[in-house]
């Protein structure tokens, strides 16, 4: 299952569009109702979010929106908002009190390039800005859909989702969770935002409840695949390829499903998850090709 | 201008209602779309938000909503959301990398009672939860008003508002700002949320643009008064009365308008601000009595 060049081009083009939009939104011009944009804080926010990531989550928003015939500009803005949430979580996770990482994608992390206080505030501001972007009049969606997106994003990223998952992850360093604990932790820490990315397409397209459930289930499958692939990478990749420290999970004694069941199991499980994800999209026929490729890309990524 | 006992009773009753609602919302029951509520994180969030504050901002939301005939239950929920934002900012401001405070209202701060990582995540989660509360189906408002509230709250609390003000405040420790810089810093750090509290009433009541501008201007005046009173307190109150360290601004060489112009000037200015605030509410006649009392309370508070 080789990544096709057209998929790769699609992914890159979307990432570029997301970066451009975020760079515009985080420009020096003070928006309506804002008092000022402190230069240093803005620079730290830009450092945290304009970092050349793959922008996989925004890509999922755009691809799932396209599948169901929703507005592409709206999807781009929701994707940018989601990326703000994802990047805020990286900025805070990298802090000395959390994972204490100096490097992220080969660059100094925000608290290294700036300072700890600025990194905390930049993360806070990116999180806040995500909801600003969705609610803003520039997002071409009815208020009903905006409210649904804000609620779903808040639930995916708060104490019952991503932030809660990070809390469980910290606890796991002290007391190793069992298999069920690992599954919950991962569903929260990485799964919830990926699920949201797929579900968002259904909300943006104002699709049926059945479509929304299907995209949500698809998001759950690829969220699991993402985490398994990540755990495999943590075992096998070297620091150079990842642009960050690796092998840290093992060093900290953190349990992963790969550690519990072994690499061969994980590789079979990844194939199974991709097949299940594909199967969920069968009703959409050929239109789902790009999402299916995304699922394969996630399972097979090497960085 | 003595605080009347009926005002004090009003303030306390509203604070109790806000605490009850927040305690319910932050209970152990997992909400729709949440995966789990990690016990330790939830306890830290509760520690950060259920701390017996005066709940002045929620009170302003309820009073300004009542002035314009809006729904009281909606106002209570928006007030609770706003308090989550206010309290998240306190949790993060207290962190060692920021103001490094061990005490808040006489109690250990969140990073002391728990740990730094948990305090960061509890703050993040409270901020996220604010938008959850507003967007949730339980908030009895049309989506148009929810979106307007979310946008206004995000702008008031993000890089162009409160968080930006905190960034300026940190910078002020290294290089003292001039008068204009102090005014901007304070308008962002404390003014923006107080202005939002008052403006929120106009949004909840779906009032006219004229009403909204008036409440907003009222909020700006009492925000300035709040900060001046705070600066006066920092100079004069002892740590016991405040339940936290005092005199810290002066010790850090932070500029305040009180330091620039003196105590007598600040006391005259406070009276002037209250008069201007009162004046803005004249069109509402006797109905505005409680907001006028709030303005006086803010200017004269001793803790």
C-alpha cells in the first residue's frame, strides 16, 4: 500500500492553504473587539502553529466535508481552528512540567524559543482562537452548524477528551494502566480530535445523522490506527526521522498496546483497522477514495 | 457610599447559584460525546473554580441581562462559563513560570494542591469548558446569540484580550510601560472580561445595538474602576485581608496608574468613573439601581 503521488500532492496543497490562512489570521492587524496584539505573544503563537506540520486533521476535515458536498471554505476554516487546538496541545505538552521536550519537528519548542510563561500564554491563546475562528462572521456557515462544531470541538479537546487524555498519560507514568486504561487514554489523547476532524465534515455539510455516525465511526478507526502507528514509530524510528526525541514512551515505562501485544500483532491490527475504516465508507463508493487513502497513509506513515 | 445589605445579599445569592451550577456541571457524570472524566483532573478543575470567589463577573452578566429583560437561566449559564475563563486565568497566572503564587483566597493554588502539569491541564480544561457550556443544548438561547457570545468571549479572553494582557504584564516586569502602555495592559488583562460580562447581558437579551454599546461602555468604565481599586488595594491592604500576597506589584517595579499619579488622584478618578458609569445607565431609570450599586461596590471594595 504505497502512498500515491496524487494523494501526497493533495495533502501538501491543503497544508499550504491551512498555513496561509493561519498566517493571515495571525497577522499583526487587530481584529474587531480586540484591544491589541502583543508582538511577542503573536510571534510565539505563530511559532507554535506555523511549523510545517502535515496538517492531517485539517485534511480530514476538508476530505470528509468534500465527501458529503459541504462548503470547502468553511472546511478550511474549521480545519485551521482544529489545527490551533492540536498545536496548543503540543505547545503545552512540550512544557518542562509536562513532557519537557526541547525539539518539535526539528525546531526549538515554544518555551525554548521564547520562555515558559510565553509558551503557556501562546497555548492558551491558540486554544481560545480556535473558537474565535469558528464563531467569526467570516466562517460561511449558519449559526446552528457553528454551535454544533464548537460543542463537538470543546468536548473532543477538553477534560472529557484530549486534555483529559493528557492527564491520564501523566498518571500512566506513575502507575501503568492496563489494556482498557490504555485504550481510554489513547481514545482521549489522540483519538478524540481525529474523530472530530471526520465528524466535522458531516456537520459542515449538514449531512444526515446516519452520515454523521458513519464519519464518526470512521474517525474512531483511523484514530486508533494513528496511535498504533505512532507507538510503532516510537519503537522503531530514529530521532532524526521524527525530528523529536523517540523511544521516550518505553524509557518512561508507559504502556502501549504495541508493548503489550508485540509488533506483529500491531501490524495486523493496523491492517484490520484500515479495512474496517474502508468498509464504513463503502456506501459513498468512489467518492470516498481520498479518505480511504488517508486511512492507509495514517497506518503506514513513517514520520 | 456604603454597600447596602440588599446588594450584598443579591451578590451572595447569585454567587451561590453560580457555585451550584458549576459544581453540577463539573460532577463525575460523563457528558454526551465525552469519553471519561479523569478524577484527578476534575478535582483540580473544581479546586480552581469552586473557591468561594465573589463571582462578580457572573453577577454582572445576570444584572445586565435582567436590566434588558433577558432570560435569567441563560444568564446564569453564561456567567458560569465566564467564571471558568476567569478561574482558568488565575490557575495559569499562579504557575511558577508566571506569577508564582502559592496562595489564592487563603487556599493553596492548584499547582500547590496538585502539581504543575495538572494545573496547566486544569486551566486548559476550564477554558475549553467555557465554550462547551455556552454551546451546549442546555443553554436556552438561539444559536445566533450563542455564536455572538462565543465570539465576544473568545475575543475578550484571547491574545487580543485577557491572555494578551497577561503577556504585556510579564513584559512590564522587564521594561516598565508608560501611561498609555499601562492603560492598554489593564484594559486587556482585567478590563476585557468585565466589559464582556456587561455586554453579554445585551446579547442574551437580544437588545438593540444602542443598548449593547451602552452596556459595553458601562463595562469599560467599571473595568477601569476595578483595576484602579485593585492597584489601591495592592498598595494599602495587608496580605491577611486579601488572602494572597500583596505589595507584589510595587516589589516587581510594575507601573500602575496609582504609582504614576498618586493615591489621591486615584480616589478622585474612581469617583469620576463611577459617575460616568451611572450616567451611561440613566436611560434605564430605576431598573439600573443594582448595576449602579455594583459599580460603587467595585470602586469601594476592600478585598
